[in-house]
């Protein structure tokens, strides 16, 4: 990490309990390209954090490693106290992912998809859990429809329902509101904040929506060329750069004005 | 049940529930599409109609076919068991590639071997859906019942299915590694071993050097065994044991290859990018 903005005290006390996510010296290369270049960070239980960065900055690679889909070249990843590189199956039932880059089977109805994942996660009363999610995410009218016939916004909500089916303690979200209209996106953000507060869940998201990150996250990590170049609470980053929004901070860093 | 309780259950090294969930997923696909079910039975039925008439013709023009009533029809049905067994395995895997669902699956506690077991179960289901109507058609149209083979038929069925799973494992591993550009392998790979398997003729017909290859294939023992039952009424138990041992070796090797490829997919980030 090149630099850190001063904390503003809004982050949970990291000393109070072990971090939900702890990353040390993480490196991942694809051939000659170093996608993740020795990053370190910790996210406390109940914290909502964001990875920001331009396309190719290393956000998706980092999240892929954290959820066990990708093996790093070196470094350590601990999620919920377990070494993800050696014991990921101890953790996978307690985390989940929603990403626009993976789909749910399109020929299955929404309810069938949720039922399959409920069974994989060993949820006991699956109809009840599906009913809860349908009510909370307004999926009732969609349950009987094939997933492939849904609009992109509806698919995003269904993907989120899949990601919440096991009441994850750590939730990874890749562009959670990318294809949603402003009203639905706002309701999803409100829902996620309520879920996080109710379950004391940890959320790590990758997003290009700076207003969303400002509203939801207590910790922001800005990545560039595989490294975390700035880290801190949104408000403290904004003050540090003398800007009024996180988007301006992001643009400064992306265009390397930070060095001036 | 709380999320933590379900998570503890998820940490179990093997789960029938997870395997069953995957089978349920594939059954949902089949159930939701009548054209797919019809397609499963279509080719075996067409093969049966064609080879049934060829058999009727050859029965009056070939002493070999005349002596072994149903030898060609039986061969067609057993070949379909082998081909459909492999195809049922591979196509179920391709469903995940087509729907870009692999990443969703492998961020769950689903183990690769549970996934493979679900593919095996689906290959049996899909094969039975495909082959049973053809077997019934053979009884109805040509008065030949493959079930007259008796107990050996069960051995033939499972020996051929096992070879289908081994080939299916290799094909799915290659598709996982190289993407959907390699998907046509699922439909053509099995035909590479058909000439050496002696489906419609004895292995002795092959050149000597090719016979050596043939006897390394469990399918060759099965088709020779089928002809022995039809012509002599004898069951060559030692051949079936040899086929079983070969199958065990091939499945173990193919399984290791699949798991290695899965490791490569995790190393190279292929699970996030499949289907694209």
C-alpha cells in the first residue's frame, strides 16, 4: 500500500474481534501481467467495504481469490478465521457471491434455481427461506418465471436472492446495482444495509458507483495496477484530497493527480 | 436452522444432499423441455429402425447374422448405451458452461467429486430415457428383445456406462480447460473408439496391431461377450472381469485428470470466465 488516509473513527474497532477478512502479501500474475501485486488489508466483522478501481485494476481477481475460485501465486487469505487457501470448504457455506459475470441457469425458473442452491447449502426449510427472500426482494411474481426471461434488473435481484439464500456471514458483491433503475437500486442498498445490521454480516463490494460506495461503505480501498493505492473511510479520503465527492477523489487517483 | 448450522453441515466432506441438489437441477432442465426428452430418444429410435431393417435383410443374405438373431440390433442398443452414457455425462456438464453457472456452483460447498457423481447419475437417467424406448421398439417391430440376454445384460450395461463416464470425464476436463470451443468433442470423441470396439464385427477382423489396441478397451470385451451369449449362450466371465478392471483404471486416471484440470482452472481463473 502506497498511502493511507487517516481514519475518521467510523470504522468498527478492529481490535474488538478478529477480522472477517484478512489478506496479506497477496500476489497473482497471469503470465507477465501482475494482476494483484502484494496487497494487504483487513475487514472487520459487520463492516461494509469497497474495492474501487478502473477496469483491470485487480478488483475481480482479488474477489475471485477471496471466494476460492482463484489460487494466488503467494500470500495469505483468511476469511472468518479460516485459511481460504487450505480450508476453503470450512468457509464456503458461510459466504456467498453475487456477480453480473456469472449467471443462474436460464431455463430453470427463479424458484427452481433458489431451491437448487438452497439444497446445496443445506438449508432446512427452503420454501420458507425462498418466501422470505421473495418478500424482501419483491420476487413473488417472478418465482415461476424462467430466469432467462427476466430483465437485467430482475436478474440482478434474483442473483442477490441466490447470494443471500444461506444468510452469509460474508457477502461478496460485484457491481450489485449495476443494471438496476434508481428506485430499485435504492431499495436494494437499503435492504443490504438492513441485512448487514441484522446479521452483523461483512460485505465486500466492487463497484464503479461512487455515490453508492459513499453511502454504504465504511472502508474504501482504491486499487490501481494491482495495488491498493489509497485506503480509508470515504469521508476521510474526500477530506484528505480536499474534494467534495468520492468520485472526484477516484478521478484524481485514476488520472494520477494525487502525485501533484 | 441458522446460517451457522447449515454452514456446519456444508463443511461435511461428502453430502448426498448436495449431490441430489445437482441431480434435481438437471431433472428440472429435462422436465421443463419436452423437446429435450424427445431428442434423447430420437436418435436411438432412428438407429433401431434402420438397423432393424438391415438385420432383416442380412438375416436372409448372411449366414452369420442368420445364426445370431438380433446380433446387430443388440449391438446397436449396447453401442447407444456407451455413446449415450458418455453424452449424458458431458451434456450435463455443458449445461453449466452454457449457463455460465460454474462460478456460482464452486463458491458453494459443492465438492468437485459430488458434482461428478451428479453427472454420473444423470448419465444413467439420460441413457435409460434414450435407450429404453428403442429396446421396446425392437421387441415390437423386430421381435427381438435385448432383455433375452439375461443377467449378462446388466453387466454389459454397467461396463459400457463406466467407460462412458471415463471418456466423459476426460472430455469435460478438456472443455473446462479450453472452453466451449472444444464442446464438439462431446459428440464426436466416442466415435474414435467405435472401430476398435468391434461393435458390429468380431475384433479378429481388425489388423493384428489394432487388435492390441482393441483389447485395451473394455467395450471390445463387452461386444465380444454379447456375441458369445447370442451365438453360444455362454457368458465369458473372465472377459467381463478384465473389462471391469480396465474400467476402474480408466475411471481413476480420468478422475485424476479432471481434478488436475479443476486445479488448473482455479490457478488460471477459468471458472470465472467459462462460457465467454
